[in-house]
C-alpha cells in the first residue's frame, strides 16, 4: 500500500471482524509529530498556501509529486507541539485528516471495487467500548463511517486530478530543482540543506503559448501553479518555527536531533 505513513497496523475494514468497533475522538495529532512532510493534493493548494510551503518532491522530475513541507529536520513536524496539538489557525492537510482510515488500491487480479477501505488497528482511538460505532446493529454503516468513506472518495478523486496536474507540469518542462538551504547562527554555525525538491520555473511558465495557457486556465492548472508559487514565501515562516523550537529546546536543556 502506497502512502501509508502513520499507519502501523493497516488492515481491511471488515463488517464481521469490526462489527463492534468504536472510534473515540482523540484530542491530539501525536501520530503526525514525526513526519516533516506529507503529500498534498492540488485541490488543497489554495487554502494550504496561506500557511504551508508547497513544493514537489521525488527522485526525479518525472515522478515528483506535491508535498507540504512541515519541518526542516528529519522526523520533526514543526506544526505539532509536544502535546500533539496542531498549531492554531493553520491548515491541516487532508492526508492527515483522513487518518486512521485510508483507501488502498486492490490488486488487478481481485474482483470488486477498485479500492478497499483500510484502518489502522494500532490507532489508540479504536476500541469496543467507548466512542462512536462504525457499524449499526444491522451491519449497515453509521454516519461516522459514511462520512469517513465519503472523505476518502473525495480525497482519491483529488489525487487523480493532481496526477493530471503533475503530468502537465512535466509535459511542458515547467519544473526545476530547488534546494532549501538555511544557514543557522550560533556557535556551531550549521546549515540545513533539503535536496530532491522541485518548484515551477516562472520564466518557462510565462513563456507558454496562448493555447496552452488557456488550457491551464480552463483546467485549473494555472490557479494551482500560482498558489504553489505564492506558498514559497512560507519558507521564512517555517524557519522561524524552527528557531522558536530550538530556543525552547536550549532553554529546557534538550535537543531533538
């Protein structure tokens, strides 16, 4: 199963095995504390660009995909504090909000729907006593499960649209490599360098012919591109978050790295 970070024990949702399963709302996002980036769909760019740095990551341009960069050190999310609380008034990516459920594509040789709903049995909110049931007594879906599955379906549709978006960027050679480099002050004078990232080249974007530009505008590609470009200024805010955390660590006499 692809893209299953956070999921420690993903299993297919089963009406028989999970007939008594309940989901208790947890007051934190501790499961997301140790990830410094998550995939992002293009449909989220507009609202995410207010708060998050949106770049494209991959081993090469042809397989790059959009991510929200959440931290500048490995295994650290600068938007989640020690209690697991997400930073107030900051957008939470759909990739995180869909947890503890996920859609997984079925193997080609299996019949039925193309995707199967999985859940993370390790999630601390699951139990058979407290919280809302996933299934009613008659075995039908509760409103909780219906809403969760609908969100997964919408998220999957946005993934498909995002793949088309990326195909257009690659087709028209609009991506260029970009390293995120930050020079840290202090006695060690260390630097942070994040490689393997790509951004849209604005000069190539402006050089597109009228026909392609119109297609980009019609298909929503152009709006997503400019949301991405506007988000790049958020690297400074991300660096400020790191500075604040390092000062707190120094004051407490601890360090995470």
